């Protein structure tokens, strides 16, 4: 039996995909990169914002169309955040799919593969050879939005009996002119297993087949989120924050390093919250900076925290980077800054999404931070970690954002000079507090503000790039750069604000550079690159001298 997999969304979702592949291989299933040759195709979806959700729908419908054209017996499974968000309604929205599974079920993937094959076999019995892919993507997207609005309305009326509350959401599923289906027998209902509140957390013993290059890996240290951000749907899809035991993480890190990994990228929904749920009688109401600081002060000296985890990882033998991703500004402490300063293997790089700087916007976003707090925090991080690269993201066009509030953000972008910065145009997500807020900003204004903000950051990025010229830096060599790769180099990331949506390197770069590398200031997939001439070893560290720069990338030669 052969299985193909399409992984969408963030690095955390990629780890889930790797776990599914590892579990399948442990059960003797063959993995194929050719979807047309697969007995079953899995689409591991993202539902972070509308654009990511549409990308997931595209992948599902394209997979169904390919099946109809070349392999009608193929099973189709949808996993990840889309089923978590629409678990009861997806079978009606996407009748082409043979099984739906959530986050808690990733370790049971082989069982779902068999169920999907059987469901597909039963559906084909007595069917005509015509395609069953009936709904165009725009219609499905529109019905998703209608469903989400209905569910949001239901959640805002919790006093209504559940049996009454379900009916409006069901009504949202009905298309305006429903086409008759070929059959309504039980075999048309695919298996659906999605936990309402996910609790799954992988451990060292969990099988995993890495999809990243040999030299870097994502190391999931926690799952879920306790933050009340008004714009975010993630806690509803991923559940409450839950940390892996530190010994288990260190054990996995040892194994990864033994296989040649040179960069450990620590990922979770909120890495700075790591360990706080492992303390005795943990309270979830410590998200605000003052409460979080008080909670950390009361911990025993041997209590697991992000700081203690970083120290343990830093003590492992070898030459490698530890990269800290997905930190929350409300949970930074002076102890964490000191820990990073004292741990030489921790990359001088911090991913810290601020989302906005104006106090009114931060309050409406429920970010639990203020402008004064953030300005002070950035100052403390830069003072305690000289040469640090700060990456952040902002949301523009959030409900209630006035032109004056936006100008405050632009001023902050100019003043703070973030080395890495991405900007989202606010995506209205039904089911969130922000989705029901008054003073929604028109899409045209949101997009314009995003363009203006990125234009400001472009000026900052050019100055930062110029400051590297003449310096010798340590890079991790990714791969040899083909002419096609240089011509089409781009970086797209829904969760990081489409930092480099599409740009073509200069003619000089295309003519001179032969390898693609990353410096300490560049995380995989979301940041800039270092294009270097010379025969540098792929998957290894190398010193290079920076001789030029583009808008977001550096040009170098062997030092």
C-alpha cells in the first residue's frame, strides 16, 4: 500500500505530517511523492486565516480531481486544522473526501488509511464513471464562511439549549440550489474522528519521518495556547497549552544531532510559556506579564521553564544552533534574556510577534501588553543581547484601526528597526471576538496599509543589509542554487505575513551565486538568504564574507 501526503501551513503542522509519515512507515506502508501513484492521499490542512483555508480547499479539490482523472480507487483523507474547525460539517461541505481526522488522531493514521480505502471502495460500487467533484471552490469557500458565522452566533448564545443551537449551523451548509447526490446510503458518510478539545502531544517514542533537509529540524516543545487574542482561532483548533517533559525533548534533540542536524528550531504556539503548565496546580490565568512574572518567581529552582530547557540543550555536545521561534512578548523575563546571553549555541535571533504598537489596538486585540511595555521590552532585549536579530509581525486594518493608530505603527517600524518584519492585512475570522467587532476596516484600506508598512520596512531592510557588507559571518549551507531557483526565489508564509511574497534577485546575483545559505539571523523558509559563490559543503557551517546585498538577501563569497 502506498500513501502520498500534502502538508500545508506552519512548521508545527509539518511536524504532525512527519509523525503521520513515520507512523505509516512503522506499519509497513510505502510513502510516495507521486500522488497519482498513491492508494491514499492525505491533505494535512491549515485554517489559520482565510487565505490559508482557501489554499487547503484548493489542495483538497485538486487532489480529488487528479484522482478522478487517473486513479478513481484512491482514498482521500483530510487532517489537521480544517477538520478541527469544522468537524461536524465537513462531510457535507466536501463529499469527495473519504475520511476526516483531527490533531489527536495523527498517531492513528494507518487505521484511517484503511478506513478511507474501504469507504472509497464502497462508494464506487454501482457508481457511474463520471466525476463526483461537484462543488466549485468559490461555492465551498462561501459555505465555509456562512457556517463559521452561524457557529459564531451559536457560541454567543450559550444559554440556548444545544439541540436548538445546532439547527442554524446546519442550515448554513445548504447551497442555494442543491444538486441531487447519487446516493444517500450509509456508505456515503465517511469516517470522522476529531476531538473537540485536542490533547495530543508527541514524545520521543513517536515515530517520525523528517521532511526537512538533513541539516535542520523542527523540535516541537509544546502544543496548544492559553492566550485570549481576539483575532485568533488557534486555541479553538489546537487546544490548551501543554508542554513536553524536558527530558523527553532533550532525548529527541540528542537523536537529531546524532543524525547530522546542525540547527534545532524550537516550535510551539507560545514557546515562552513552556513548562508553566508542568508546575503543581497550574493556573491558566497567568497570560498577562505581571501574573506571568509572579508565577515564574514562585517556581522551584529545578522547575522546567524555557530558560532551563535552553540551558540543557545548550550543554549537548556539538556545533549547532538552537533557534527560538514563536515567543510571546507578555512572557519575556530578564532571566530568559540572561539565559540566551549565556548560551552560545542559542542563535542571536528572536521571533516575537507584537501585532501592533498602539495601546488601543493592543487592548482590542487582547494582547495583554501595552505600548510602554513593548518599547521597554525591546530595549531590554537589545541591551542584554547585543547584535540580536529581532523578527516580528504586525496586523494592519484590525477593527477600529484609525489612520492615526496606523501612523503610530509606522513611526514604531522606523524607530525600532526590526531586522525581520512581516505584515498581515487583518483577516476577519468568524468565531473570534474580533470578527464581531464594530468598525471593520474596508479590504482596500487594509491592503493599502499593508503595502505602506512593508514599504517602510523595505527601507529598514536595505539599511540593515548594507550594514553587513564587509563583515564575515557564519552560515549554514542549504543547497546548490540552480538558475531556475535563483530566478524564481521567493518566500511565502501565511503566519509570517508574506514577508517576501515574490521577488527576483538581481542579475548580478543570478550570474555569481552558486549556493544558498542562511545566517544566524535567518530562520528556515520565512527569512532572507545568503547567496554565496564557491564550493561550500551543503549541510555544514562555513564562514563567508558579505560583498553585497539585495532588498532582503545577502551576497557573499567564501571567507
